[in-house]
């Protein structure tokens, strides 16, 4: 961050915000056009050292990330929206805090100050040049069509069967592991649901790669099925382990579940009955499903992008920007050696995935 902005930031009077997601918002007006606004806003973020995570014709956003124990978490986000000369600046906390200690108001006021400082540094002619440059970038006017594209890869037909087989294997392994942990009384509600979700999503990362299957809706159904099967097998393996370790007579798995309902869920010395048991199972499945869903969306998006060379994606997207039809783009790809329909479909999927990746970074 430039020194003059650091100095101003120290002078900003905080306005504290409270809530489940503390936020602060202000508006101001500008005389610049929409195209010039986006360019100046990008310059502001650059000078303030804020990383841009989302951008379209009238909205630009940035998030602040912190890393802990190998995981990256976004804790703060700022969103700038332009509408006919009115600029709305909103900063919000993205973590679990209830009080922002005035940080959101400081970010908003700092952005407004920096924007006006940079805006005042441009005269009318300079703003016209900025608009032309932005228009060139949006129209990809500087893009040079390559003579050759990377060689077309050997196409692989998507195989959902690989995903299903892998899901069953994952469920068996995780179900048995959970049963062993539960039998030892070391199960921690919340933590283990998170770990199970990570394990399932990590496994699906490789299942998707091996199978080349990217239908998100079917993958999501498969993930949910994997979660339900994992927790069901957890109960079954507990039943088998209890019989083996105590040499009890076999009473049947269904009777074992009935006994569990009759015994209820015990937390230390407190027994919260069969209702508590059902609630705990709902939390298990719900929390694991939520975390798995979010990670699956990211995994599928990244895979769709990574499996196609960026030069090929850029080549196809250039013609999308130039309003070519799908068939015309396929013809252009064929002329450059990308003739297989499956590979062409994956190019279009990569373009869509890039747009999805942009949306995933958007502050809701």
C-alpha cells in the first residue's frame, strides 16, 4: 500500500458494526463512465494491495485471505458496484465474528478516498483513453490468432461407473474407520463431519480425473449417496465390532438400531434420548453434505479448466467474444486440429467453468 494511503488510513474514525456478518456500506457519485470506473477501481485495488477476486462490467470485488494449518480462508471482502454514476461500496466480514472492530468502515472509507484521489489525477482526454483501452480489452482486439494450437489430446469417454465403484469403496473404508473411532469413544461431533467431507471430496478429485466424468448433478447425487452409505456402514460396523469384541449372540442389525433408539444418545452423563440420536444423525449427514457440496463445486470447476490447454480455451473464447455461433467455433477448432466432438465439448465446458470460477469467488 502506498504511503499516502497508509497515512490516511490511520486518520479514519472507525464505525463499529455488529451482526452475524458485520458489514458497512457507503455511496458516492462519480462523473466517470462505467468503463473508466472499472479501470480506476482496479488501479485502486492495486495501490491498496487488495487482491481482485471478481470482476464484471459494473462490479468489482476483492477478498482478504488468511492461512492457518494449511487451509486458506477468506475473512474480509469488499464489493464495489457502479450504477449510472452512483458507486456503492460495501465491506463485510466473511468469518464467524459478531463484531468487526470498525474494520469494515475503514476499508470503505479508504477505498472512497483512494478512488477520488486517482480519479482527480485524470483529465477528460486521459479518461477517454482509458475507455478505449478497456473497450479493446473487452473486445479482445489485441488477441493474436495463433498459427497452431497444442496437439489435440486423445479423447476419453466419461465413465460414471468408475465414480460409483470408487464411491462404494470410499464408503466402506470411511464407515469402518468411523466405527472404530466411535467404539473407542473418541468421536467429536463437528470435527469428524468436517474430516469425512474432506476425505470424500479429496477422493472425488481423483475419481473425476480417472473417470473424466464432470456432470455436476450426477456427481452431487453420488456424493450424497456416499455420505449416507458411509454413516450407515458406520452403524453396521459398530454392530459387528460389538459382537466380535464381546462375543454376544447375533441379534440382527435392525434390532441393534432399535436398541440404540431405546438407549438414546448419551453425552457424558446426560441422555438426550432417541430424539437426540436422530438430531445427531441429521447433523452428521447435513454438515458433511454441505462441506462436500462446496468442495465438489470447486473440484469440478478446476478440473474442467485444467484438462484443456489455456491456449485452446483462449482461442475458442476469442470467437465467443466476436459473437461466432457454436458451429462456427467448432469449425475453427477443427481447422486447428481439434476435430473430436468430445474434445470440443470439453473446450466449451472449460469456458463455462472459467465463468463459474469467477462466480464462486463472488461475495454473496
